[in-house]
C-alpha cells in the first residue's frame, strides 16, 4: 500500500521580524517533513491588515533561506493562494457549509460586554464565552443589527475532544468548558485564525502541523472544525515553549532574539546548532546546516518540557 505523502508547512505571520521561536518551529517542521521525504509549504498568515506588512513577508523568505530551510510551494513570490489575505473566498465557502448545518450565529457583544458577561479568565488569558447571543430571536437579531455589525460565532459541542500529540502525548479538552462558542469571522469582516488555518491545511493537503505549544489549546477547536467541514485531521506536533532566563515566555518583544540581531552575532550554522542543542537534537552546540541534522532526527529526542534560552543567545 502506498504510504501517504507527508506535507508539512511553515505558517508564519508576517507581523514582525522572525524570532527564535519561529525559527525553532520552522526548523522542526522542516526536519519532520524532510526526514520522511515530505514536502514543505510556505503559507503566510497575514489575515490582520493592521499587523501584517508585505516587507515582513519578503524578510521572512530571506530569513528562511538564510537559515537553510527550503520549501516546495508558497511564499509571496508564488501563487497568491498561499497568502491568507487573498483567500477570503475559500473561508466564505467554508462558512457557507457551516451555515448550512445551522452551526453559525451572529454575535453583537462588544468587547466591554464580553468582559462583563464572561466567566473568569483562565490562567492563559483566554475566557469562556457566556453564550449571550446564542439563542437570540430573529427579531432581536434584526434590532441589534441596526446598531452594529456582528461577528460570527460557531456553536461548539459539549463533548471532550482528544488527540495524541506527536511530541507532547495525549491532550483533551471540552470546548464548551474551555472557550465556548468562538469567533470564526470578526465584526470587521476578517476571518478568524481558527477558520483560516483549518481551511488552508485542508485545501493544501497538509498532513502534519508543527508549531509552538502556545497553540496546543487551539488544536481541539481545529479538529472539531475539520470534522464539521469533513476535512482530514493532520498529525500535530507541538514544541515546548522557549523561556527567557527569568522564566518569562519569549515573544516578538524580545527584539534581541529576532533574526536581524541574531544574524549579526552568529552565522546561520551557529544559530541552527545552538537551537538544535537547546531543543535536544544535539548534545552540545556546534555549527551545522539543517540537512546535517536529518539522519539523526527523531521526535523522541525533542524536548517535551519548556526550555530556557541560555545567555549565549543574547547580545
Ligand atoms: N501563524 C501562526 C504564528 O505565526 C502559526 C499558526 C499555526 O502554525 O497553526 O504563530
């Protein structure tokens, strides 16, 4: 029997310069797919016009090439359907399918109302939608629509969704308890990340998703949406979080760790070697090209626990 062709992806958001965490996700996505003879897609997740800029997309491509990470399809120089900002029609089509199943409803809540009505925030900053607009009558909807444009929410089932992460193991979540009905299209018309990522992974034939564990709790929402849209579920691999020496989560604000600054302090081979050692793929850092890590690559070696980025990486 033919083994299914592995298709992995880089899915960066061009909202700033690539940083160490993005480089780590891209390296592992590349190793995981290439070690199985698979293909890689570059998809730009540029849905938010206020945060995403074309120059960042071009910079992302350059940074990936500088790191020695190649891809087979996608990127700004390729067909526009690999840039989410061009793909609204695909997302609308999916919304139409969901609408046909009676799964969507308009939500008129303002940010202030959401905060007032929602259950207490979870420790990760997310909150549970109280369902305020779930059962409005047609009449109520018409009245509210005169005042403001609604967002669209999807009804979530009250059931546990579980999967086995290829790196972190079993994970389970009941969406009705974790986040409640969530937004699939914002009130300004912008499609939500959860919807776009599912539609795109589906239409691009992605078979494996490698990303940071800050997105682990989004995965049950995505699996649920795949089921509602009749799409296959890829294999998921979530990476440990990278922490600053003081235990904080690294973010785009740690400008010291963007590729512009890192590139002034070290060669791409040094950077890949240090990253590989940090994540468990090398015993100690030494300059390497990504391809040199392929023969020994195995998910078993990849760290399962959050890792502290040592002082070596900082200026
Ligand atoms: N675009 C997301 C990010 O840059 C990644 C989304 C994903 O891998 O599903 O954080």
